[in-house]
C-alpha cells in the first residue's frame, strides 16, 4: 500500500511551485525598484518586517509558556484496563545504529504495556545489514524489516514503509537513542480514549546527557521550554503543534487520511502536525518524557540544527501554498518561518544597529529613526530578557538546576544558530532532500536515562 499525500497537498518534493517562483521574482523586482527610488524607506520597511517577525516568534513562546505555567494541563488518570488498551505499533527507523540498537530495544522492553498489544518494528535500509545483525535481543513483539521501496533515503520514507506493515491502531515513533518513561504508552492510550477527535499526541522530550557540556545544557533549556511549556500551552489554545521528531503517536486512520509522512521533508514531524490540524484533527501533549542524547560538540550540533532549519524552510514553502486556516498560518509563520528568518538576519541587523551608535554614518541614523529605534530596543532588551528568563526557568520544574547556568552562553548560542541557518539555506538550494544523520553514542547510560524520564 502506497501512502501518498492527497491531491490537495503538494509535498516537499517540489521545492517551490511555479506560482511561488513568480511571486518571488515579482517581489524581488519590486524591492529593487523600491531601493532605487527610496533606499532609506525601503530599508526601514525591511527592518519593520523583521521586527514583526521577531515579535510574533517571541510572543507565541511567551503566551503559550505562561498559559502552561498558570493553567497547567490536567494530568491524565490511567483508567483503561489491560484488555481495553489498543494495539500500538512502534516504528523505529534506524540507519547504521548497530551500537545503539540493543539499548533501544531494552528501553522498549521496559515499557509497562501488555506485550500482546505491542507491535515493535525496527526499520533498516538495504545498505545497512550491520544494524540488523547487531540485534541480540529476542522479543516476540519485535520485527526487523528492510525498507526496499525506491525513494529518498530519509526517515519519513522509512516510516511510510513501516506504516504499511503496522498492525496497530495507534502508530508511535522512536529514535535510536530514546529512553521513554515506563508508563508512556498507557498515558497515550488514555489520551486517545478520552477524545474522539484527537489525531496525535506528543510526549515530552529532553536529554539524559544534559549535564555533560555547556552546549548540551543549553539544548536542555531549549527542550524544557519547548516541550514542557510551549507545546502544552499551544495545545491548550487549540493551535497546531510543530511536533518533535520522536515520541509522537498518531491515530492510524488519521495518518492514512493525510497520506502518511512526506518522504521528502527532513522535518516530517512539524509538517505532519500542520497537515493533521488542516484535516480537523486535534493535537495534544502528555505528561510523559522520553530522554534522548544531545549533541555535546558544536560540529554535530550545527549539522543537526541545519537539518531542522532546512526542514522548517521546506515546511514553510509547502504550507504557504496549502494552508487555509489562520491557526495553521500563525504557527507556520511564528514558530517555523520566524525561526529561520531571525537566525539569518539578527547578526547583521544587530551589527548595523550598533554601528549606528558608534559611527558617523548618517544613512544608518536615518534607517534607525526614533520610530524604529524605540521598538527595536524594546524588542531586543525586554523581549530577549523574558525569553532568557523562560529558558533559564524551564528545567527547574523538573528539579534540574545545573543546566540553568548555560544561559550565559545565549549570545554565542544564537551565533551558532545563525551559522546553522546559512548552512540550511545552502542545503535547501543544492541538496534539499539530503538527510544529515545525527551520530549517536552507544548510550550505555540506559538506567540513568530511563530513571530521569
């Protein structure tokens, strides 16, 4: 069975549609003409547009996080008996993960869920026999399938193959290094049982190696804010969710109704959340954590983050030609498009802003006139202060205090984000469907990781 997006949906296989290309060309010509006729006014318009983008990004993070702080979601009580639980298929797409596959299987075997209601599928590629050979766990619920379908070598392509083989009514996704909480699947089943229109549930994500380096600590701050505060707040407000890449669980019929995952999108998770919402499905979160492994060095971090940002670009271009709901448009622009735009523009705009104070270049003074200078200062100072405060406070809810010290590197972290954004743009232009794989350690710390979840 082929799971293809429906006719109304044009996926990331097409980078830009013909109408988008024409619109871009017209916009570029108008912008050039505007700069020729009124360069200062044109520059001010671009600065104002960027400030609106930044404000929308900070506002949705602040409002959704405060919503979770003051109106926390009600914890789901587990009421379903074992014989009432649905069959859940867990898809685990792995590529060259021979060192971590057995720890993943042990983590899944530790989940408290009836074994006759579990369908676990390890998905591998034809050119990766080592992952399947490395498995030394014997578990009746486990199947190892090789994805023989032609197509891009991406995670969503493997997931679509797994979907065609899945036996469950609910489809879950786990990555190689995941350490899910033992009660996670029971909470998932209860969430679906309580809401008939629920299409997808996202578990919280965080890191079991959050204390290893200051970079992994900063990553922990990001994830704590995003998954513990922002996504639950967005769900409470009825907004679509930019899903995480793992520990999301989708009703199988809902997944089939949107054509499965977009095999050419390298952030298939964020794309899927928007498409489910477009079809009228609700999305929610559960108070259950899966711990992952954070990159501890700059090189792997930039490689992973540039893939995410490239996927945000793909998703933004795809959905600007497809979305029809204001909620989807808000999330698309404020949580995906603005992230990329801010990362690309902020260093240059901040440098120009500083130069306007320390140089005698009159044209910079004209651009940063009081009408723009005041809101720019307010946004950068007040907005970023509250953003930094939210980041620093986010892991304290878990009782994790050490990562908060990483907030001191936020300016450097923002610069890294800009480097990843430019790499993402390059990859979007010249290798749009290339999946930059994140390398994982063997993950021997399975006991500690599962306990912290």
